[in-house]
């Protein structure tokens, strides 16, 4: 089901701008006009983590994740279905 906040977060993750993301870093990378709170970003990350679409980066103090190959395919498919290309 389409969610504007998920679409924005998915778009940034799928853009390949960065290899790994913290909640704060991902939130700061969102477009300035996006009305997505830090907690929403955190929730999206935890959902993607639970589904295996992102994986934790070892040795980091803050939760840091990177998109898996399967995750990239998933996000690209969802964004295409929603008609919302990544940035």
C-alpha cells in the first residue's frame, strides 16, 4: 500500500547516494519539502531490516544499515509500481 513517507525514504535509499545510512543521515538526506519525521524514518528502517532488505553495518555505535541486493530490487519494484522514481 502506498505511503508518502515510505516513498520518500525508499527513493533516497534506492538512489545509491550513499553505501550506508544511520537514521539521522537518512533523515537529513530527505528532500527539504518532505514532511517525514525521524521516528517515521526509524520505523521504515526497522521494517526493512526485519524483511532483510537492509542489513546492519557492524562496528557502528548508532544503528547503521546498508541496502542489500534484494532490497534494492524490492525498492525499485515498489517505486516503479507506485510511479514514484527515486531522486
